[in-house]
């Protein structure tokens, strides 16, 4: 009986699983867990032997899916499978499909882990994520403008202010007063565990200053009230059963697609009166080698467009539909309608600012057009995903 699937993809030998599974082994519930490792073109062949070795060592189920295994299993989901290119971390979501198809009757959550996330303490890895999917009374946090920078809870070297990757630029630098309120019977639909060391921030922040998060200031669990937004990625993150197949990262949004999808999840939480959480377990990121200038290039269009994206999310009003699939479908469709309406109302002319460094109204309008088209591609691709999971009967509609 599998209740939790730990999912990762890697082009390395996943040594990071050693400490995580050693920790999981201490839990009596470890038999209700499966670890799914999704291979890629560059994944070493020795990984299969490694996975079998630690499976035996820790007495917990580990499944390694090579490209050959994937080709075989996903043959009956061919249209979905084609949406996942090789050599891309988005292939992690193939683990979600596999877990759903094989264990959906008892599956309560999936936990996504990156291959540079390491457990460096003895506290329970499972405890924090196991609340994902449960209904409980919580002390929620919120703010007047609906946004909170949860990274203020991190102890950063030299007290450098940082924000989660993809946090809207229009809301940075604003000091928000946190409001707290007790909420009863709220389902936790997503949980992001804090990352120490080199956490998930924008490349421009890393270029500005070398970041080292030494610890989390508080051991509290933080619950965002419905209607309060926060970015979360797909590392050290758990997703509740109802959203496993609805959670998708369109390639058209590039490196930051997981961030826009986190805003979709927050919007769904607002509609259904549910909760997104930050807190335990804490993992340390010993970051794989990156070129931050390259990362900056990959993020810049998304960073510019995010302010437009969050305005659209807030502007569109959606009511609950027959089920969450139809609600999300309706949300994506309505946002695309709003995008096309906005594009029709933007007029371009040939006027430019007199100063060469100026920013004319015409340039501003052109930026708006480019951002709206970029966002539209994201929702167009998301709708394709929703179409296929319905076609393959991976959701109840």
C-alpha cells in the first residue's frame, strides 16, 4: 500500500538518496513509500545497480525508470510522453504519472526532490511532508497586498535580502505586515520545505552577491491563508493527491515554469479555501554547477512577464466548477480570453523617447505585447496537458 511517492530525475548517481532513505528507514511508515528515479539520456548506466543496492540496504521500494523503461511504460500515453523532452528536469513529472497510474487508490501525495538536495540533520524527513493532503486547524499568515516573502525567515550571510525565485518584482522592497489568523478545517494541498545553503533564488541575485543561508530562523510551520500567494518550486516540495495530475510545468515558460504553476496552485487554494505551506523538512542545497549569466538569460523574459502574470491571476474571477479539473480548465481558458482582449487594446505607433536611454509609451506597449504572448503560450500548453490527461482518463471529469 503506497501512500507517498518520492520522485526525482538525475543525470548523476543519486548519492543524495542515502541520507534521506536512511532517515525514512527510522519511520515505521517506510513500507508505504516508493522512491521513483527517472533516468535521462545522460544518466550513468551504473545507476540501476546503485538503486538496487540501497533498496536492499534500506528495505524500502526504489524504482529506477531508464529511457527504455519509460518508452515501454508510456507507450499508451504517447501524446503526454512527447511533451517531455530529453535532458530536462521536467521529466520528473513522468514519475507523477507512473505513481498515479499504479498507486492512485491509496496515494496521498508525491514529494519532488532535486538531485542536489541533501539531508544534513536527524529530524524526520517525512513528518513535514506527511501533512500534505490532511485537513487541520492552522495559524495562517496573510498580508494586505496578498504577497509575502517567506525567505525573510532565513538567516542569510551578511543579512542580504533575498526573495524566492520568481517572486513578482513589483512586490519586492515592500514591507508587508504579516497578519495571523486561526483557520479551522483547512486542507494542505502543497508543502515546500525550506532550503539552506544555496536556496532557490533568481540568477540576478546570485550575480549580485554570493548567498549562503545558514539556518531557518524559526522552527514554525507557515500556512498561507487562501488568497495569499507565494512562489514555490518543485524541490523538497509535496503535492496533494487532488493536484498530482493537475500539476504541470509548461516548457514554454522555460526555467521558471514551476513558479508560475505554483501561482496556479495558490489560485486554486483561494478558490477552494485551501492552504499552501512552507516549513519542514529542511534540506541543504549543494548546488550543481551553473553559469549564472546563462541562468540570467533564461530567466529574464520570465522575470519581466511575471508582473503581468500575477495581474491576470488576480483579475480573473473563477467559481468552483463540478470538480477541480474543470475549475482549472476554466481558469486557463478565461485567462487566455483576458490575454487576447488585452492584446487587442494595445496600440503601437512610431513614437520613441527623445533620450536614447528613455522608455517611451510605445516601448512599454511593445513589452506588454511580448509578455502577454509569452504568458499565452504557457496557458496554451497547459490546456494541451489538461486535454491529454482527460483523454487518457488520468483525472475524474
